[in-house]
């Protein structure tokens, strides 16, 4: 059974602070970003990215699993921003699914080594 956590204002502030930490640590100063709650089933977080305009929305899903922390969501979505340009370029040559799978392989490895 999946234990879900609804998103409070405090949760959103934690996500914003953690995202700001990772944006700074990863040097993503050329991106205009914000955080919001997203009503999306089957996901804990999501990043809406527009590399050409350097806009990003870091989302926490309103039915996220409790075992996934807001800190982990922020780090994961900021790594998505870091790799957005590569992903965008590669999607000219490969299917979206293939590119997304490969990007997530890198993200999952970075999640372990970045503390």
C-alpha cells in the first residue's frame, strides 16, 4: 500500500529552499525557476523545462510517496535542469523515451554521489 503525503505550504517552502541549494551548487544561474504543486498521479516530482528560454518549474506531486523526501525531489529535478540542454539536443536524433531513460541513468548515479 502506497502511503501518500499531501503537499502543505511548509512542504513547498522546503522544496523551494532545497531547489535553491541545488541550483546554486550546480551553477544553474542562467535558469529562471520556480516551484509549484502538480496534480500528477504516479510521480513524486516533475520538472517542466524549456531550455531555449531557460525557464524551469520544479514540481512536487500532490500525491507523492512519503518515503521520497522533498530534498530528494529537489535534487532530482535540479539534475534534470542540469541535463536539459543535452536532452533537448539528443531528442533531435533519438526518441524521447530513449533520451529520458539515458538521462535518468545519469541522474540516478548522481543522486547517490551528491550529498
